[in-house]
């Protein structure tokens, strides 16, 4: 009876054992095949979140990069070091500079024939070696990361510092860059492989489902708006929308277009870590100063100049991966492109206003959203006009006149304007004429 009981239990467990045996492991593959910057850092963050979501068993990085920003590489390394799943990297071409650091942060390194890893000297935006304080920081990160994953820390430092000497391996004056075979010999590569499938085979992962992580539709749209050319167009729309809203107050659509363009400009750069809080605050401060200059203060002075300067500078800075005006590690090409995109959008906006403004207001599309009809006298429309008896009357400015505003005469309030003079609230005025229902006044006293 006992044997029959054991046999029945085994038969009952057999389907469960077969399902467990046939259950496929989930292998998530993510690419690092671009310059390391805030966009790549965000991509890695999203990829690791996806690995958690799908409950991946293994994570493999498909690597081919010449490096990039140290700060973003450090963020990626911190995320990878916190990852509990087996994490392997396949260097299928190059893992240079920041790419070498990221590779060392992985549990295992596999390289294709002809691949290289190393050359992690920190360079500035012009490609020259950065000051020693940055090299020292990079050496410490490389050393600690290598130690954490059981690799020789002196070799990791030798990938950064050309002055380090390692017997029979490295002489002074050069940094370490390993080929695949050299990396295997010195413990910086587990094996030479031709593909990711070969990595899985070596680790005895037989039954698996390979899942390639790709950005979602929303993230791809964000990537489109990070293009400097698109940013320039958005700047043009922002300027054009504000202008046409001022020309036709109450329409709403131009202002809506300007706000939409501003959101599409700011959000992608903010999500990727390029737009810092202080840069966004500077942008809105510049816009507020311009509004104050136009609607509050007379003429064009300090507020206007400061507003234009803050607005333009912040628009450029938002596109750059600078550290509070520190451009040491920002490539010169990025600075030029961002500047041209901003200035191009500004110039395009000015040209649109001067040469296209009148034409746009006459288009059928604009006339559908704006009131452009005139109310002619022949059609029965009339307007009340002010009596000439008010001419030479004296009163005071009820509001600031710049040059339009309101005045008070004999306890009555009238719309009024000056010949261009600025009149403070409460100053005495005299009526010198009228146009329809608006008085023409001058300051007296």
C-alpha cells in the first residue's frame, strides 16, 4: 500500500515537474550603442524597470560605445550595481572610456573577436585630458567597481591613468586598452563569443525567451523633440504664437500654440535630465521680465534687455548637459548646435513676424479663428462719439497712460491716450481732442 501511495504521488507531481522543466527563462536584452549622456541614463533606468515588470531571469547589455559623460556613466553604474539579477555585457565592438566603466559594473563580460575595452581617461569637451581631480575621481570609481566584481583594481586604474606602471603589462605614458584575448588573459573578459546566444549557451541557459527592450511610443516621441532642429522650430512657434496673440487679443489659438510648443520644448529635456530646475526658472523669469517691459514699464530698458538675455541663454542651456555653467565636458559641437538652434528659431520668428504676419492674418485658416470683419456704417452700425465740449477740459490720469489708459474728468471716467507721453496715475491732464469714444490728452503742470 505504501508503494502504491508513493507511485500515485509521483504521478501527481509529474505534470508539475514537466511544466517547471519546460518553463522558459526570460532574457532581457538592452542596447548601449550611443554616446553616454542623460538620454542613455534614462534608457537604462526604463530598461531595468521593464526587467522588474516582466520578471526577467537574466539581463544582457549589448555594448558598443566610445564613452561619454562621466556623471551619467556613474548614474548607470549605480543602477547596475544595485541590480540583483544576473547581469552580463556583450562587447560586440567597443567599450571605451565610460563604456569600460559600465562593463566592469556587470557580473560577467563577454567580447566578440576584434572587440576592445579600456581607454577610460576623462576628457573635456575639446577631447583633451581633463584636470587631475577628474582623473582621480574616475580612478576611484573604476577601482571600487572592479574590486566589487572581483577584478584587478590596478588594471582598472591603468585604464584611466597613463602614469601607472604595471609590471609586464603596462608602461608609463599609455593607458590600458585590451583586445579580446588580452582581456581574457587579465581577467577582464570571461570568454570570446560570437553572439548573445553563445553567452546563454555557455551559462547553460537552454530554454529561454529573449526579450529585446525598446523604448515605447511616448519615449520615441520624446526622442524626436530632443532634435535641435525640432527645438528651433518650437522656439519659432513660441515667439510667433505670443506675437499673434498680442496682435489679436482674445483669439486664444496663437497663445495655445505657444504654450503647447513651450511644453513640448521643456518636457523632453526635463525627463532626460538635461533641463535643470534653475534653467527652467531662468527661462520663465526672462519671459516674465519681457511681459513686464511690454505691459508695465515705459520704453525699453533694463527689464527688456535682461528678459531677452535670460530667455535666450536658458533656451541654449536647457539643450546642453552642463553642470551649472560648467561646460568642461560639453562637446564644442553640442554648444554650437544648441546656439544655432536657438538663434535660428529667434531669427525665424522675427522673419515670420515681419514678412509673414500680414499674410497669415489674411488666410482663410486664420479668419476662421479670429474676428476680422469690420462693422461698416452702411450696414447700419453706429458708434457714439464724445462731445467736443470736453476739449480743453482738465482732469487727472485715473490709470497709468502708456500711452493708453483711463482719465477722470468731472467725476466721470473716460478712455484716453496721449501723443506718446508716459503719464503716471494721478497726474493732471488736459483734453486736446477726441477720436470716437477715446479722448486725446496731454500732461499739464
